[in-house]
C-alpha cells in the first residue's frame, strides 16, 4: 500500500502551509494561510481520500 504522507507534506510546504506542533501519537497540526485554519495530518496516510481531505482543509485542489 502507498504512503501518501511524505508527498502530502511537500505539497503543503510548497503552498506555504506550516507545521504548528506535534499532536498525540504520530499526528501533526498544520496551519494553512489559504484557508486560515489548523488541520491534522497523520504521519502514515494509506488512503488517497484521507490525503485529499487534508488538501481540501488546506484550501488546495486534490492531488491524489
């Protein structure tokens, strides 16, 4: 199974999103200047739907 986390984080960083802090377990809290909200990113994303959901929260188009 594919792991989408690394590519997702590169896309977020290119869009000027930034990691705010480490959360419980292997989750990270990111902030998007586009949408103006904080959202959660897991360090192991196995579903393209989950990866696209994080992009949507960040205010970006689907990539996966």
